[in-house]
C-alpha cells in the first residue's frame, strides 16, 4: 500500500510538470513557420533551455503560411508568421489564434556583390519595375550591362507577402520557379553566387554577412533606427501565434522572448523591439 501511494504521488507530480511552477516549466514545444523569424527562435530556444532543461523545443521553418496552417490544425504549438493570421487563413480560423508580437522584422532587397558595386539604392518605382519584369537589365537602373536574375519566394511566404505589400505596393512579383526558395539562408547564398541576382531577405540574415549587398530604397537604408523612426517602409511584426491562450512551457518560452532581459539580444540579431516603434501597423 505504501509503495502504491508513493507511486501515485510521483505520477501526480509528473503531471503538474507541464506547467510553469516553482520547479520551472517542463514538456515539449513545437514551432514552425517563418524562416525570417527562425534565427531569433533558435537563439531564444538555446538560451531558454539553458535555464529550463526540462523543456524540449523543436523548430522548423517552411514559411508563414505553413506555420499558420499547422498551428490552426493543432499539429504545432506555435506558428511563426511575418504577417497577420487573417492574411493567410480564413477569418474564422484566424479568430481562433492568439497573436504574440515578439519582434519587428526589416526586409531588405539584396544584390550580388558585382551589382552592389554600382547600385546602392533603388527608388520604389525601379524596384517594382525589376520585380514585375519591366526592367530586365541592370544598365537601365545605373548598373552594369548585366541581365537581372530574380531570386523569388513561393506564394506561401510571409516574407513575400510583406515585401509585396510595402515595397511593391501590392504589385505581384514575377516568379522565377527555377530559382524559388523560402529558405532565407539559401536565398542569400544563391544571390551571392549568381551574377546579376536580386532577392530580398530579413535584416537578421545579413548580420555578420557581407556576401551580398543590401540596397537602400529611395535613399533610405534598411536599418533598425530608420524603421523605428518610420523612415524605412518595408517592415512588419514577427508573430508567434498559439491556438488559444498559451499555457505551460509554451507560455514560458514566449514570455522569455518578450521579456526585457531578452530585448537586447533581439537587436543584436538584427530584429527590432516592438515597444521602440514610433509607428504601428494593425
């Protein structure tokens, strides 16, 4: 009888371990979605687990659309997205999700180094002409006599949705299926290795990386200060969506990312702190 009571006590203790309590959170956290948010999620997971070794965190990219679909279906705990859920999901499905704005992402057009030697900035009109296929040679925008090679993203990409909305003013970009990827690391590598290439990527992927050249838009460089002040237009919130209110280890992980203690790490990685924004978007 004593052994049975002791075992039952252990079982009850184990069940309570999934919630954040005096002994800290425990359990599994599964995350998928935005590749733009992946570097931050990886860094936060590593630092969170260093303090909470009873939590395992599985991270996958796949694009904002994928993350939102999977969290809506309940196959992951957190869906990372560069855009608001209602932009990718039916209204009823989006209404079931809870939005946690964990950071601000800055999207920058990037070109191969030989193009970046001559081209430092493009107007919005030039950028739109390039991505819609009206301009096909760099000489037409002050660059060398070199064909423009678009490195594009799939329609499920939140990065693409954000760039289309705020850089292209809603104009649909010309897809290059032979060089299409939603893996931001792969995109940077492809641009760096392809003559005449242009793509766009989150500023976080350009930290300590000089293999490609980021371009200014209308003379305004893609920096955190320019985004905080509302001067640079191509930015969005990085969202972590949960289906219903977050609890247990999931809540503890999101709270950690949004804490004041972690805010300095957010900026070190090229993301913005949402509370520093002087402009907002809904």
